[in-house]
């Protein structure tokens, strides 16, 4: 039987992305310097969030979150897991499956008529 963390209430479990050790320009940062990383992958979603249509967040989504209210979970040695209130998630990264196929709700095609 494997152990796992199940967030309760309006919370999700996020695996924080690794902190960058090099800037985009190629400058290597010393170990004591850290660029704050506030992106991560959703590992688990509470039942309340999963049932709430106002929050279209699903497992494995990449999200941008505000780390102030994130609670670190001492479950793994590298401590990259955080329980985050849904209100702290400010964006979900999406990728269109095919260019131009995205539709606006309520829009109709001329072929539908």
C-alpha cells in the first residue's frame, strides 16, 4: 500500500518546478541566490475542487500560483510538494490541440445553420 497526500477543502497539491540555477542569458547563479519559482504541476485535486466547475483545474495541469499561502508538505526528501488554496492559483497553462480550433462559448458556425 502506497502513501499519498489528499488535499481537503478548496485546495490542490502542487509539485513545485525546480528553481533555476542559470539565467536566460546564461549567467550561472551562486547556490545562495534563488530566482523564486512559482510554477508547478498539479499532483492531486481535492474532491471539492474537482466538483466545482468554476475552477477548471485538473491533475497534471501546469499552474502559476502565489506561494504566500502554500503549505510545504514534508513527504519527499526534496520538499517540492505544496498544498495550495485554490484562490492562490492565478493561472493555468493551456496548449491548443490544433491551431484555430478554439471556439468561443455561444458562437455558431455558418455550417450549423
